[in-house]
């Protein structure tokens, strides 16, 4: 294979070899995927239908659920289909699409989580100016900036990755097309340009992480100054779901890309990839709805409305 254009397809790494284990993998991923669709779908529907949830925090949460649905829908259905049909193949264009959408949704979600940290900072540290700073126009602009950042980054990474000469076969050591695994198939120094772009993206991601950390340092400082215990509890309850989602998102990503090379193996890479592409989109709805009374009330009204429609 002289270059990328001569490739018609790539071969993804399977979760299992025997048909029984492949069927088990299909069943597990199907259950996880349906849970993610249900959880994020309920959040989107409840926020869209209940006017009491038309606030900046829930507007960003709706966007987060859309991104979570996009992330898990990019990787899991293809892996399920391959297991069910006992194949490993993914087309060249399909592989390019996976890389584009994974980068798009993951980067956009990270930017959105940074915006949500700023929203919590303004709500707690500058409550009197909250409505002025976080008005509808500002919220839409910040959400659009997060989506646009993910889109632009995805275009650059996809174009760079698939302009690289590939001569090391077509076997991708992952259950979906991932940039580091595609780079392993390169046969020249042309991959250095993509590595440079990855480093720039990593620096920007680290900048977002520092911003989130500094925001929460100021948030917790302000919360500890609240005289009443009830006020402190309310402030913490506003921040803890977001902080939990950020911790899950960042920790799984760090494990995936910062683990020592000596710990790298096909089986471990599969498990780690599941951690950062499948687990967060599935657990995020549960984290946000677990202790959120407003959302539970909205969800209860939605269920009652659906029941009335069927009676």
C-alpha cells in the first residue's frame, strides 16, 4: 500500500474472537447504548418542554446531552454491527468520518464543560450580575463557540491525518478509528505535522483545565464564606454534578492518552477507550439528575403527560 488513497478499508480491533463472546459484547453495548439514549433523551425532552428549566444552566446541560449522544453514536453502533455480523471492516470514508465526529464531539464537550464552569462561577461569585452577564445572547454565543471549536479542530485533525502516507497495513489497534492508531500506520515523517497539531490541541485543552480549576478555587472560596449552612449546601449542590462530570471526563481522557507506553496493550487500549468514549455519555445524565429536584419534577410531569396521552 503506497499511500492512504489506495486503502479501501481498515480493520478494527475486535472485542472477542468467538461468536458467543461477540454476541455478549453486542448485548452489553446495546444495553449501554440504549441507556445513554434514554438518559440523554429524557434530559433533552424535559428541558425543552418545561419552561422552568429555560435557564443558562439547563441550556448548557441540553447541549451537553446532545454532544454525549453524538459521541456514543459515533463509535458504539459500528462496533455492535461488526460484532453481530462477525466482521472487522470499516470503509476508508467511514474511518475518516469516525475520526472527524469523535474529535468534534469530544472537543466541543470539553469546551462546553469549560463554559459551564464559568456559568457556575458567575452564579455563585457574582450572583447580582448573573442575569446581566449570562443573558440569552451570551449563552447562545458561548455554546456556539464550543461547537465551532470542536468542528474546526475536527476538520484540521481529519484533514491532516488522512493526508499522511500509510504503508504499515490497514489494521487499527482500536475498536474505532483513532488518530494515534492511524499514525502508527504511517511510513514517513509526514505524521509529524499531525503530532504538532495534537500538541497544540493538548495545550489548549490544558488551558481549559486550568481555567476550570481556577474557577472552582474561587467558587469554593466564595461558598465557604456563606454564613448559613443551607446556603452553602445549595451552592455545593449546584456545582457538584458539573464537577463530577468534569472529573469523569478529564480522568478517563488522561488515562487514555497519558498512560506510560509500558502499560500499553491491545486489551488495555480497548478498556481505556471504552472508559472515555462510552462511560461519560452514559453516566452524565445520571450524575446530573440524581440530586436535582427541579429536573426530577420536570421529568415527573413529562411522564404524567405521556401517560395521559395514552389513556
